[in-house]
């Protein structure tokens, strides 16, 4: 019980609501003084309570939540009210004449009784629907025809928040149901996180407006899911004014930065690791939902192992460097041997070429001598034949 009582306690200060209402009324007087007079009366002359939820509602609702107010928004004597009845032959035996007789006998503040069949036939054009919407301050309908009305009425009724309020006409307490609806604010839970409620009229006294706002807030919190835990913000405004905040929930503190412990021992271990290895080894901890990844340093034992590995690597590098020095001394001798080999190869190639050329010359000389011998033998034969 104590937890429920704490959950229903209002978190909105009445002083904040009073300051917001006084600021809005001052703005309205200044705005109306500078504005040109309107040809027609303004229907949207209300004080609006804008509520924002933290999450989108899982189920949207066509029928409005009735939020009781200490000061009624609609006065039955001065307001024009319209009642839509179900005259289908199979669903109801209620006729228009029967409804009018009951309204007159019980002094119910209804100015117009509209049959469903007449709504279908006479109010098909858009202009007719718009005139019907502007002709009355509030609409009531038999709860059995509520699912059929969105297509018949059109978007103008939804735009001006004049959706008919369901009434159970099978009961005899018509007057009680209608008066309770007139003295209540209608909360339509939309498909988004933002909803708007009419809570007062500027013609009311400042104190009455504040009472209506506070009462509406207390009742709305009980209707929405998770109550105060599901509410993000509340604002007050006129139709054309700025929205003045009267409540703002703190943001959800799900993101946490877990800092590293800065003890002396850990700092010394980090210094030794930085001197021995030259680099800090960072370890990423597995990601946690809703938290920033942590960055931690390795322990001292791992740092010692890294130091040993680093010294071994340094020794290997030193040996390589020493071998590099000896190789550097041997480089000039190797280069000289390569040059000599190249020169020797070229010289050998030259001698072989000279030998082959000498052989060719000798072969030519031998061939020439053989030809000369053949010529000489031919001449000798010729002379002996003669």
C-alpha cells in the first residue's frame, strides 16, 4: 500500500503550474491585442496539456479515456451537443421520436438527435461533414455504432478532436453519462509517444485552470502504463503559443563509465612495463549491454614475461647486428673476387676466339696449297701429252 501511495503522489509542483498558466494568459492578452479580430469564433480556444511518454503504447485506443475535472469544459446550458442514435432495424428499436421524448422529459442538454441512416445519406460530401463538425461543441453516439463512425464522419472530426463519445443508450441513465462526459477531459492515446488533452478554457479564472491542470495530471498518470515511470514530460500551451514545461523526467542512467583504479602499485607496474617494453598493452573487456567498453592494463606478472621476451629479442638483435659487422668487412673482398672472375672470364673468351681464328687461317692456307698442287699436276700432264 505504501508503494502504491508513493507512486500516485504528484511530482508536479502547483507553483510551477500557476507560473505557466499566468505566463500563458499574459501571452494571450498581448497576442489578442496585436491580432486582427476573427470573423468567426475560434473553436480551438482551450488550454492544452501535452504529455510525452517514454515508450510508444503497444495498443492504440479509439475510445478516449475520461479524465474527471473539477470545473467542466462544456456547459450543458450554453454548449451545443449532438447525439447519434442507432436506427438499424436489426440492432435497436430506438427511434428518433423516442429519443427526443426521453431527452425532453429528463431535461438532458442535447440540441440535436441524428440518426445513423441520415448520417449516411445526407452527410456524404466533405463540405457537409465539415459543417456538421463546426455546428456542435461535442458529439455523443450509441456505443454500438462507434466502429462505423470513422468512415462516415471523415478526418475533420479527428483533426478537431470531436470524435463522438460512446454512450450506452440501453441504460436509462442518459443524463448522468452525458454530464459526466461534459465535465471530463478526453485523453486519446495515439500511436506515438505524444498526446494532447484539453484541460481548461481561457475564460476560466486562473485558479480554476490550475486546479483543472493538477487534477488532470493526477488522473492521467494513473491511466498511462508504468505511471510516473512511463512519463517523460508535461507541457502547457495554447493552440498557437509555445509549450511551457511543467515537468521533465530525468534521463535513464544506463550508460556507466567504469574508471580504472589508480593505486600506487598499479601505477608503478605501468611505469615498469613502459620502460621495459616501450608500449602499453591494452586489453578490451567483452562488451556489456548498455555500458561503454572498459580498457584495462595487464598485470605485473604478464609485464615481467613481456620484459623477458623483450630482452631475448634484444639479444637476438644484437647477435644479428654483430654478424652484420663481420659481413660488412667481408663485402669488399667478395666484390673484388666477383670483378676478377668477370675479367678472367672475358680474357678466356678472347684467347679462345684467337685460337679459332688461327685454325681457320691454317685451313685456308692448306686449301690454297692443295689447289696449287692440283694445278701444277694438270700442267705437267698436259705437257707430257704434247
